C-alpha cells in the first residue's frame, strides 16, 4: 500500500538480511527466523525459566511505538475480497472463570539487551502451534535486519507463573510490506511455537504438548465491516496520562469492550487503520487480541484485530482508542501460510 511512497530499503532496514526473504509477489508472506534449532529453543526456554523464572518476573513492558496521534474518521474501510471466517477451538476452562485461556504474554530480549514483553494470543491452525501479536513485537524495529531475541509465549501468565507452560518461537510469518516498506497496515505477525515446556527444580525441561491442544485457539475473521462491539484482552501497564483511574499493573489479563471505527493516523504509514473504544495504555497492551463474538462460557471468539498502538483521539488527556490494522485478505494470506508449518517438541 505504501510501495509508491517509501523507497525500497528504507523503513525497517531489513532488505537483504536473513529476516526478510524476497517474495514472488509484493503481498507474499515472509518468514522471520527465531529459534530455528532445538538447541537454540532449549537455551531460550532455560533463559526465561531458570532461577524461578527470574527473567520473566523482571521483564518490563515493551515501550516502542506505544502512542500515536489519531482521529476518528467517517471514511469507510475497503475490503479487498469476500469475507471469511475460521472456527475457533475450545480449550480448558479458565481458572478465572470469564477470561480466555488463549491470551498471554510474549517475552523477548530487546535492542537494549533487557527482557521485555507484549501481549499475544493462541490462534487455531493446522498444527495447533500459532500465536498472533503485533509485527513490531517480533521484528526489532530499533535494529536493522534483526528479529527480537529469545522470543517465547506464556499463555495465562499471571504474577510470574506459567500455568500452561512456556512456548518458544521457532519462526514468525509476517507481511513483506511491513519489513520492507514500514507499512503499518501490515503490523502483525503469526509465530509458530514449539511444544510447551515446564522446568523442574533441577532445570530439566518437560514437554506439555501443542499450544492449542493445551489452551484452545481463537477463530479468525477477515474482510468484515467494523463491529458494533469487540472485546480486547491484554496486559496493559501503567496509568492514563492524566493520572485518573486505577493504574494497570501488567501482571494480570485485563478486558475492555467497545465499538470499532476507522481512524486516521498522522505519524504512522497506514491507510486503513481501525480503532476500538478502549482505555488501555500502550505499554503492555501491544499485541492485544480483539475478539468478535467472545463467549465467556466457552472462552472462544474470533480474532479480528491486534493492538499496535493507542491514541487519545478526543484530546482530553486520556487514552480512549486502541489501534489495529484492518484485517483484510492479505492478513488472511499471512495467517494461512503460517498455519502450514510444523514445529514439534524441544524436550
């Protein structure tokens, strides 16, 4: 979408690197290597689980591109094809009773060498090993030609625990235009994770099985009109800028519910951004899932958006809008490609 406006090789500086491979078509999905060997995956798991999961507990929310300037607009989003739906898979009952077991935190080491986290969610796929999050929670946009290091997913994360195990990312599948042209209409990624693991007191890793078999998987919805209501699930951290309202801790999964609408962004290259009424601050909630038809009874719904930033669209000094790319057929193409990669165990 931004190909005519941004010169090849600018944007995230990933052309010619090991991260982005040249596609046959400009809209083709591309793979982003993470822990591509079992030994690398074991090292990543040990990094996060050692010493009583000390690095998980000390990680801080990722603070890259958390706030954008946006305004609500009446300009309608334009689907690029027929609407489509993929059915969800129900997981085990949530111990909290009303929150999805599919949501969790993605952890990684950033350009500063420190552990950080975003939000992610498990999505149904052929091999039941897929996590959806924001693209810049996989690409390291602060370093040319790099992915974020030691990338893992912890579903159901709460107060330093790993109730359903830890899942190491093997590779991500993203959109070519995000890595090459910095097109934020394509700021999303689907990560193939290995089987989950837990660690014993002696550091031995034990297999916990495939992700979706353990926690369930969201359905997927694309080329749909804006929804009258979606539920947003994430791990926001910190207060709103005016200091009112309770500050979010980032330690437990939070939920907000609101309508969606088109937004115009002044500081990101995105032609078809979507907003949702949500009070979440950006730190911690990057990668939050937007669920259409979420059922509290089954814990399932349809993924129809991913938070890439937040905005104060009415100028009152409080965050009121979460921002996502519009889920069109190109998002569906990346999702479909990611669903065809097998991973397997590391323990």
